[in-house]
């Protein structure tokens, strides 16, 4: 028998259906709450609101579990790579040899940025914030490829395979171009090589001399991107779904996701972590001052890279990335003082009651910056790398919205807390 929950309001009883997910997650179905009772559910920040049913990623924050399409993140990080995981996240199954060949082929075929699009870069100052540039250049894909971005779900889904591959590949190329542009270097066209090697090649090769990529560098970049591939209904992914729910095309929706990711509490946190570690290093502090400031409760002095909106145990990605960080630094023979500071900070915070009682543990961003630094990626590119990694998750979520025949436009309600009705007074009477 279907489960229900009883709700008593103003002496009347209502029955709310219960939805149970495939992993046993339970939700009260409040879709008819307002129509039946006149009440809405209040949930500032949506922390208790299931905004959709999704078959992409399962996340259990209390137990530190993350699975894509059923596969544990630990297994994917160990055995898969970014491109294969991207396929899994988007299409729901690990690819066959043939599917993998076709998908990789599309990524390689659509990696280049046409001269007309290259010209867009010239319109920005050299020191423009990279995420602002990325979001607007990705939005411009809808203008450059209008046949793939019609704002008609049926037509856009018919072209989805091409648009998705283009988006993943070109966001990566645009990211590399941003780096070159900001450093006054010319565009390096992509080569017919694997995804991560190509990113490093486009960033670091000189026009006539190829950057030789060490295998451990490619592996570390693959792990980093793979760990970011999707993360359920976070701020940027929900933004992509929300924009997509208006039938906006894939590229436009991705651009909105990039804007959401740019904030320091979301994708910008990896940059903030590096600034924090660098300040500790420059001040010859052991982190005590930062920990004390973080405990003040002020949002502006939080310990960056700590805490998570849903992980209240540990972030499984942080464990993998902490290990990957150690591995790549050892293999490359790098002795980064910031790694020692990060480890000290982690140890100190994990012994401190303030952090323990609030269940604040390191998140994925705590160590990702140190890896990127070891790969030669500058701090202002960190969130761009996060965006390249997250593209498959955004794309998969957009597709779920577009393909849902019963989908509605996202339109939350609010509890109005402003002035009650009052009458307009002409300016002369307002004093
Ligand atoms: N340092 C110090 N105190 C913190 C921190 C922190 N990093 N994070 C949360 N708190 C405190 C907060 O002040 C509050 O204390 P109190 O109960 O006394 O008011 C309590 O912990 C709960 O905080 P919250 O704001 O309710 O937590 P949240 O779940 O809404 O916020 C967060 C999650 C990630 C925005 C927050 O932990 C934070 O700002 N962390 C630092 C930024 C960061 O590392 N962000 C990257 C997140 S991982 C990347 C991703 O997946 O997007």
C-alpha cells in the first residue's frame, strides 16, 4: 500500500503522499499542499526540498556516500577517467567500446573555437574575471550554433548528442584560451589527443613547441575533473535545471550554471582556500589565527574548504583528492609548503569542538587547489577547471528537465514579509 503522511492544520486532516526513492530516500509530496490547504512549505535555501526526481547521482551526506548512476565515486576515481565518467553521467550507462569511440570522436572533432568566436575574447580586458568571461562566451555558443539551441525541447533534444559533446569540449577549449588570453599568449589549436592532455596542451604548449605532459599530471587532472563531474542538486546544477525548465537551450542554461558556480561559497571556494593558505604562509602563522577567526561565526572569516551544505560526515571526494594530492606531489618531486599548512589546519580543526560539533570537515576544495598549483594552473583558473569538470553533470540535468514530459517550469513561492497595503502619495506630500 502507498505510504502517506497525515497533516493536521486548523483542525482539518490532510493526507500527503510519500515518495520513496530507489535508495530508500523518503519525501513528502507537497505538490498539492497549497491547492488543498492554502499553506505553502517554507524552506529557505531549499535544504529540505526535493525539487525533482533524478536518476543521475545519489548522495548521502550523513554517511559520506556519492554514486553516479549507481557507481561509487571511489570506484570511478580508481578505474575510470573523466571522459568515460562524463558519458556515464550523461547517458546513464558506462559506454561500450563503440559508444566510447563515437563520444570521444565527437569531443575531438568539436574541440576547436572558430575564428569568429575567437574574436569575442578581444572585447574583454586582459584582467577580466575568468568566470565572467567563461559564462558569457558559453552563452554565445547559442548565438553561434542557433540550429542546436532553438529553445524548443523537441528540436534541442534531437540535436542533444552533438550539442552535449560540443559543450564539454568547447568549455574546455574556452577555458584554455582564457588562460592564454590573460597571459598575452596566442591561441593554441587543439590536437587529436585525449581530453586532459589536450587541455594541458592548449594551455601550455607554445605554438611550435609542444608541452610534454607527464602521465601523472594527466592522471591527476583526470581525477580532479572526474571528482567534479556531478554533485546532485547543488546551487549551479539547480540553476541549470531552473533555467532549462523555461525551455531555454542547453548552452544558455550552462552559462547560467557557470554564473552560479562563480560565487565563493560554491565553485569559488577552491580559489579562496589557496588565498587563505598563502596568507597563512606569508604571515608565518600556523593557522591558529584563521581558526580563531573562523569560530567567530562571521561568514567572511570562514575556514575555506571546510563544511558542506549536505555532507555532515565527510566529503568522499575530499578523501580521494587528499590522496591524489599526496601522490602527484610525490611523483613530481614537489615540496609545497601550502600542503603542510593544509594538513596542519585540517588536523587542528578536526580536534576543535567548534568544527566537530558543527560537523565541519574538509570538502573537495580543500586539496584541489594544491593539485592544480602542482600542475602549473594559476589560482584565477581554478574555478574554470571546476566548471570544465562539472559540465557533464549540468548537461545530464538539463537533459532530464528537457526530456520530462510532465516537467513544469520552476517557480517557487515565497512568504511575503514586506509592508502591508498602503496608498500611493504624490512626491510633494512625502516631506
Ligand atoms: N568555517 C567556520 N564556520 C563554518 C563554516 C566554515 N567553513 N561553515 C559553516 N560554519 C558554521 C556556521 O557559521 C554555522 O555556525 P552556527 O551554527 O554557530 O551559526 C554552522 O557552521 C552551520 O553553517 P551553515 O551556514 O548552516 O552551513 P551551510 O550548510 O549552509 O553552508 C557552506 C555550507 C559550504 C556554504 C559552508 O560550510 C561554507 O561557507 N564553507 C566554506 C566555503 C566552502 O568551502 N565552500 C565549498 C563547498 S564544497 C564545493 C561544492 O560542492 O560546491
